[in-house]
């Protein structure tokens, strides 16, 4: 597809929700669609100009066709906006959404360039081994639970550990993910997050609660979202949706 310029449209639509930023185009790869970060889905000018900013972004990137639920996206935008307003985000150029309503054999991690209306990455991501097999169903904030934790995180710095290049995550929601650091919940690469594993087992492997990603994408993903960006892990879990302070702010 040809590149689509949003300079004029952005001023009319997105500024109502987001502050205007300057963000250089990256070199990430969208593994669902085959798009590089220098490409983007094209939306008609009149569609974007007459739609709410968040809806325009969701529609213009065809995120529904890629499997991201509109509810997950809506909550992600809400929490992102709150964290940004409160000064919690040092890197507000990107938003990462993990949609755990999708099975693990689907590409359910979405990394969005907010300012340029681009989908930078769409790939696989693991959930905890005690959270479920194909689907993530059980969640916990407790150490040694080996379950995933829902909610909003702010990405932090990187390090090299037993799982290679990894990134710290700070849980922003008391009772849901605020013990992420204590539990060593980080983003890292894993060989069990692969299409080969899906062909063998019918679903990807599971972590101890970390959002593990494919090894070949681990470093480019982390380099794009590290140091203060918003990461949201979503499920239609009733307890979380009723009690989350960020979702209900």
C-alpha cells in the first residue's frame, strides 16, 4: 500500500484526544499484514475527519479485522489517556495492547504508533501456564501463581538475563498487577512463542506470567516500547472491569 500522510487530518481529529507529538518513523514489522512501519492502512479523509479520534484510529488500522476487540481498544485508550494526563508516561508515542480474549494461537499483541496512525507490530504473546491453555482465563497478582496479571503497566528499562534481552514492567493497578516487580514479570523472548509450537501443540507455550514474545521480535519490540510507554493487558474479566480504577476513571 502507498504511504498515507495524516498531517492535516491529525490536527482536526487526534488533537482532541492526544497532544501533538513529533515521532520519527520506525523500522518495525507488522507480522500479521506484512507491513513495515513505513507503511500504513489507508482510511478515507472524510471517514477520519468525521469520526471520534479513537474510533478513527481503530477503524483506519482495521484493528477489528486483525482480531483486536473494540472494547479492549476503548479501555486501552481510556487508561493511556489517564496515565498520560497524570504524567506517568515518558514515552507516549506508542501504545501496546494485549487482548487475552483471543486464543494464544492468534496474533493478539498490538503495538500502535499513536501519532502516525500506524500498526508497528502484531504478533503472538504468551500468558501464564496456570492461566489456561489456548485461552487466558485465570489471573493473579500473587507471587508463584504462574498466572498473568491484567491491567495497565508502564514499561521500564532493559537488562540481559536468563531469558536474554528483557524489559522491566511496572504494574500500575493495585490489587491486579502492582506486584509485577516482586514477581519478576517482564517482557522477554521465548522459543515456545512460535508458529512451529502452534503446529505441534495447537497453541503457543506458556510463561510464568510474563508476556513473552517471539525471539526474533523480542529486541525490536522492546527497543520500540521501552522506558515509559503504556502496555495494557486486557480480558473481559468481570472483577477487573468492575474494580479497575483506570478503566473506571
